[in-house]
C-alpha cells in the first residue's frame, strides 16, 4: 500500500482463505474457510508499524490483525488466537510473561536443493568447520552481517538479551527479553524477517528450518513462561517464602496434558521431526525436570522471582504466535482444572509411554484430529483448517522420492 493510502486510513482487505494457504502456495477446500471465501480486514497495530532500516527505498512494515468485516476477531488468525488466550488470563486477574530463544543457521547461498547447505566463507577466507560453539571469536568472519543485524534490531526497537554461537555449524542463537506474549511474538516474527533480509544484502542466507543439516543439532524456539498478578506483578509460581505454588504445579500439568495433542502446532513441518527424532537437547517428551535439558519441560535454575517453565518442544520453524498461544493455553487449562503433574525426573531417564510425543507430522496431525482439547481451546474452525492445510503439505512431501530412497533402495532385490 502507498504511504498516502495508509495514512488516509484506507482499509486493506484480503481473502479469508489466505490464512490457510499452505507453504507451497495452495489452499485446502473452501469449506475450511467459509465456502464463499469472503474478505477479512487487515487492521494495523499502531504500536507495530516500522520503517525498514535495511531497505534503501523508504519502506515500512505494519503488523496487522486479521478481523472479520463485522469487527470480530478472525478465528483463523494465529495472532488473534494468541490475543484470545491472553484475554482468558486477564479475566482471571493474571498476565503471562514469556521470552523466546531463537536459533538459526547462516549459510552461503544454495541454488541447488539437492546439495547440503554450507557455511559461508568468512573474512578469513575459510568456512567454519563446526568447532566454534560458544566461542567469543566464532562469528568474526560474519562481523559485517551481525553488525547490521544489531543496528537494525536497535532501529526496530528489538531489545536483545544475549547472542551466541550455538552447537551447530554456523548456527547462532538470540535470547529476546521477557515481556508481554503478544509483544514477544511480534518481536520474534520481526527478528526472523530482519535476519533473512539483512542476510540477502550480505550475500548470505539465514535458514530457520528445524533441522537443515544432518548429524548436527537442530534449531529450536524455546519458550520461557511465567505468570504474574495484574496490579501487584507478583510471580504466582512462587509463594511468600520462595517455594513453588500449587498454581506452578497446575501450570506444568496443563502443559503436559496438551503437549502431545499440540505437537503439530509446535512442530508444524515434516522437517520438524528430524530435529525431534535425533535429539541434541531437543526432547520429544512431556516430562518435566529441574534444569535437565532432556526434559520437554525444563525449570531453569533461577530465583523465586524468576521461576518459570521452559517449553523446549517448539522448533525455529514454528509460528511464534501459535506456539506461544498453544503453550499458554495448555498451562491455563491446567490451572483452571487444577491438574496435577507427573513426578519430576532427574538425571538419565526413560520416558513413560504416556509422556511420549508424536514423532512424525502424520502422527501429530492424527493426534490433533482426535483432540477435543484443541477444539475446545482454539475452536473447531481453526483446528480443522490447520489440519487441512498441513495435510496438503504432508501429501506434497510424500509425492516426492528422496535421494536416500534412490541411493539405498534402487539396488535392492
């Protein structure tokens, strides 16, 4: 839209079905988005209008809500779903607080999808070989890229906590500062967009696949969650003596009750399960533990004021609005219904059958299809439409024969 049209308040409308567009560009049948495929109104959030600092031509980006033309929130909008979950907390006098940790890879351009990704050639003329995890000098070859990333983050008002080289080859992580869930989802979305745009300027690509390289750790989007009382700001996970509260345990139990049903929301792509089935601190279970990275729900070591629950299931490929909404909705379900969690696990452990999670997209969609909890918390229209869109993507994947199949199976009798 032109700047003039935007400033005049011209309404931007979009077909309802676009919210269910699959990643290949197609759509499920129209019955999943209202049959007539009427319009939605895109309503800009006035606090999320940003001049894009990496663009030479003056351009701006406005994060919008997708609303029905009646003014009601569209149930197909993942940002709308998150706002609905936050409103449920508000009605109880509570406010969730979240932070995201996003991992990503920086690669050289790859114009042949049959070839593996490669790290870029750095300023020292060499490609990283994978021995730079947590090194203070690990990104020296990418300093011009990261310098512009930092500058653009400042220009967009994205505060960062820590930035580090992760375990994978040319893999990095940013921790965004904790705050309001909607704000953090917006910031996570903006950061991913920023990364990809700045990378292209520097002759690089940023990949947020869950598992872009074999034999290498995948990329997560861990979600840290706590809840405070509106007005006092007190963390309801800790009592006056600093001990865990019943609310804390109920929240964990709700997370456990929803993780298997919601796996397809946290791990939305075929590739997501490559990360979960070959875990490098990427647990595919609903166990919980104090400071054990093998558990799907980890309680990081912290003071009572900062007591929180870390959901380690979502990958970097997850929709931040939907992943945060699903995690918070599950926790609130546990609080409202006073659910009790399993016993905490420590050390090396075997996952009980009832805490195992689906390990393929097909299995996760089957579980989501059967979930009454998902329909209760997100509405039947959203869940059925999401499943229809993801089924198209799974079918597209299964329509192709992979190099592994040709290499290994072609010679079999």
